[in-house]
C-alpha cells in the first residue's frame, strides 16, 4: 500500500479486499468496533501502539 494513502483508506481497502469485517479487526486489536469506527472516521486518533499493531495485521494478512 502506498504511503501517501491515509491509514483509514488503507484499512477500508484491506477490509474490502479481504472480506473481513470491522468487528474482526477490532477484536484483533483488542478494541471495540465503535472505537475502530471512530478511528476510521477520523473522530479519534490511533495510539502509536495500536497503529503499529494495525499495520502488522494488515501487512501480515495481505
């Protein structure tokens, strides 16, 4: 995935391409689906730790 693309866009593309649900990703990150949705909507920010975990999940499952 291109670095110029926002992390939110990358996550949405990942979920669409893999057929995974936000609920699955939230569970993997140890957060609620509501929290994940807020991150993806830009209403709250990813912590550095969660961002690294998220990128690890996306990159390991591509």
